[in-house]
C-alpha cells in the first residue's frame, strides 16, 4: 500500500496538476502528525463556536428571505466572551455534541444507542422539535431508533441531528464510513430520513476536511453517502449546479434553491409557513456558504448566515468544516480575539470546556484510527481514507402531503372534538397554567379516532419533559375522521391549549 506523509495542509488529491478535476485517491493511506491534527481539531471546535456566535442574533428572524447586505452583523473583540457569559444557551449547537461526546469518552466508541439516548433525555437543557419529541419518547419508553422515526416523531426531518453531528466527523478523520456508522447509531435517536441525512452529510464533510482542502471535492465526496435520487441529495446537487451557473452571485443560487426546495411537508410548524427548520434547506445553506465562501472564513460564515432560517447553526457547521480543513492558525485573528478567554469556561449544562474537548477529541481519534486498522506511532496517525458508501434509503412522511392547516386556539381541561378529512393529523399546543398552583401536574389523556381509542398518553407541565405536540397520528384511511381528546385527571389551574391542526392526505398521483 502506498503512503503519503502529510507535513502541512493535507494534499490527498490526484489530477490537480493535470487539468482534470481532482479526486481523492482511496488506494493510499495517509499519515498526519499530531501537531497538525491538534490544530485541525482546535480549528473545528473554534469554528463551530465562532460561527454560532456570528449568526446567533439572526436565528429564525429571516424565514424564507435573505438578510440584506445593508443589515450589519455585529462583531467585536470580546463578543464570544460576552456571549458565553450572558447568553450561554446560544451554544446548544455545541453542548448537544458534548452530551454524546461525554458518553463516548466514558463508555468507548462502541457505546450503545441506549446510553446516548438516556443521557440526552435526562439532560437539564431545553430542547425543541425533533430533539424534544425524541426526549419525550425516550422518557416514555420509546427507545431509538423508534424515538426518531417519523411515525413517532412529527419533526423527524428537522435539523436537529444535523447540528449535533459535527463531532462525529471530527473524531473520524478520513474514515467517512465509520462516521456514517456512528451517525446511524446516534442520529436515529431523534431523526429519520432527510433529518438523519443532514447529520450524515455534515459528519462526512468534517471527516473528509481532514484529508482534503478542496471544498467542491469534499462536498461532492461527502454527498456520495446520501442515496442517489433522494430529496436531500437532489437539493445539494442543485446547489452545486447553480453555483456553477452563478459562480459570482450566491443570491441567484439561493433563489433557485428556495423555489425548488424551500418548503416543508413534515414539521407541523413549518407547513404552509415561511419557517423552515427542515434539514434539507439548511444543509443547502451550509453548502452555499462553503462554495461561495471559497475558503474565506468571513465570507463563508456571512453567506451561510445571510441565507436566513437557522442562521446560527448553518454558519457554525460551515465554519467548523473550514476550521478542520485549514486549522486553527488559519482562522482570522479578528474572530479569535477572545477565544483564549473562553477556552477554560465549561459550556452550559456540561463540565467540558473547549480546552477539555480538544483532548477528548484527539483521544477518540486514536481509538477510532486503531479500531479501523490504522496506527498511532510516535505522534503520527496513519489510516486508510475510506471511499464513501451510500447509507440506507429512508423517507419520512412517505406517501402523504399536508392538505390543511387550521387555526384552533381552543383551551380545554375536559374534552375536545375535532373533525378533519385526511390520512394523518397533528395537533399543535401545550399545557398552560391558568391559575396559581405549585403542583407538578402531568395531564393524563386519551385519544379516540372515529370512536376507537388509539392512544393513552401523558403531558407533563414541566417544560423539560413536555410533549412537544398535543397529538399526532399518521397512517389512517384517507377520508373524514373525528378526533376526540379526553383529559382524565383535570385540575382547574391547568388547561390543554391547542394552537393549530395540520392535516395530511395521501399523496396525489
């Protein structure tokens, strides 16, 4: 087997000097010195932190619209430090990663999905969308992979795993299929289908960023992990295509992607709404940042942010990938000005700081390198770069499409009857306290469809343990139905507040 010793930036390309498009040479092994590896690890985690901070103030303030160049994005020397102190919850992109990283560090790289799931479900931090739906499932006995499946999780296609998969690629340098295997184990805790693909793809780009600094190459190779013909892959391929058509105008690319892919059929909040937390469109914005940023750290973050929607998570991933690709030392000083002030501050809800995570990341890389048949000798890490293989084909909400979104604004603590016509329904809402009480109330409910009981379930008032949607059911016969929700243990101080109802019907031929 041929071997390429990497002494500086990683060059693992064939064809770059011949005029032909560069490709990764999977017949070779690669060796990376530990000092270079440490710089890349630090760059990845710092990139995430910086990108999240940069885009934080605009998160979901621009839904289906661009952030104008006339709208300044704040930055100053102590911005990261001030955010760590004043708004530590912004870094949910990072501390979610750390929950899983802590389990892997404690139990090893073969830790079972159940360990990750229980740690995540019992964490003290707030969660939303697919994460919270999965937490509720786990706390109520529905374990992965069922906890993330769309039949049990109306948010299965959302961005959640995409923003938690960075660490997987960062511990699997060049070993993209190992990253996919870990993504299978962890990502199905909270997602399925496109939501899972988002994490697989992001993890693959991080993994390949260790062994190539050719951005289009990394994107295209990482995309090989996603099944051909899937909605997710089609969208990212469109980004690549329109970048080639409009190489100097990312806004034209954005518009074409928005026209073709800027809709959400799964997340009840995003249906028939400008709000889009779907992994497909947000992954597209990460790729747009990388392509149009052309390796420039500021431009990459800025484009990924100005695309809108989840505009802190997307620049965090894009900047993290660049950080791995070029290393910490290549990050502009303006963005590193206060990094030294925060590197020993534990992220919220964890006992891990950036300085601690750098070491954990390196240790796990060694474990994975050796597990995958590589070696670590005298500070040099040698491993085979894996040719990406497609992961399993999955599709959430297969065969159905949203057909109605109805405003409800109904409160009840006895029963509620709703008529609809379709093959699926989601009722959005929550428990609301309407009188003084210190009761740790957990509502017990039953759901009936067409007079038949289909579910008994709990709705804790506790925000951490809450049920994200009041009720959902898919797979009904497509036609008229009556849903009745009954509260079995009503108390005067609490009501079930329903906001909207989304109805799904069988997809038309």
